C-alpha cells in the first residue's frame, strides 16, 4: 500500500497554528502539501464556511483552520479531515510512529499533555494583543492589551517557563536538557520550541531578561531543537514563513520597558 497523502489546510503566508503541524511533518521528513499556498479558496470552503455541513465522507466541518486532510483514509474511500492542532499532532504521531516517545506506551500521553500545555501558552500569547475581541483591531483594544501584557509578562510567562524548566530537569538523565520526554525528539519539543521562537519575536526584551532564570529551556533546549535533523533543514530552506500579524506579533509597547 502506498503511504497516505497529507494535506495541510491553513491560511497562506503566516506560520500561525499551522506551523505546529508543519514542524512535525518537516521533522519527520513526511511529504505533505500546504494547500493554502496554492488554493486558499479551497481551505476557506472546507474550514471557514459558516454554512458547511458534513461532507460526502461524513467529516463534520472544522471549526477553523488548521486541519489535516488525509487522502483516501475516510469513510467509503473518501478523505479523512481532522481538525484541532493537538488532535492532528496526535493523529500524525500514531499514524507515522514518529515523535511520540515510546509510541504505544505511557510516554505518548506525556507528550500529548506537554504539547497541549504549550498550545495553552500559545493561546495566552495571542490574547495579549486581542484581550477583548478577536475580530477587533489591536488599536481598538490597546489599553486593555497593555494591561493584559503586563500580567502575562509578570505572571504567566514565569508560570509556564518554570513548568517546562522543571520538566526538562526531571528528564535530564535521558533528555540531557534537549528533550522533554525520553531521549529523543517528540512533538512536545517541536511545539514548545515554536512557542518560544514566537515569544522571542514578540517579547524579545522580556525573554532576554528571563534567560538567566530558565537556562535549560531558553539555552540548551531552544538551541538544541534548531539543530535537530529535519528542523535544521527546514529552518535553513527559506520555506518557513516569518512571524508577522498572526499568533505572535511584535508590538514594542507590550514588551518589557
């Protein structure tokens, strides 16, 4: 049997939440098509239509991108459509047998839990520039954003960073400060790495001031993931979209002053 064809359904030109899935696929050298880059109308019709119903293969409509379409893996030979970032990552891990720790053992649940916690931090980062209404411009909620960002820097970043630092320390015998679970790369690592990279873009002064407090996370771990096979090649390829106006945004006034 030929391997399934994976199609990422996401917005074009921004890393966003789709990047967590791209990093998995790139780290494992899994072939995929980024549909939004050539046919964003198709992505919108599947993931963004307020009137869409179940499709011919029985897939309920995704709430929003990203989603993964797997050719021929759905009902009656149709395509399977999986939504929600954490759900897609777990599916890919189980389907490919990659980036999931010991696979069928207990480590897969640890990996999933850590990845979901990293995605919580991703969402909280987004909320610093859209604390009141997602559909309103940042400029329309700037005062609230300043207040939200202050609390995020003072309380939420230390809470999350302190947690991941402890996890890395607890796994130091096997992971050597490079991996959160076990002795090899998992999608928990790629997920928190992307959040850190986004925070370095959005809050460079804050993270510079915090580096001494979390030396494993912000030095050993962050640098190490960039050198992982597949990740290194992807970062050097020029195919990775730069941060701009997506999840992670640079508003200097929200950063440490």
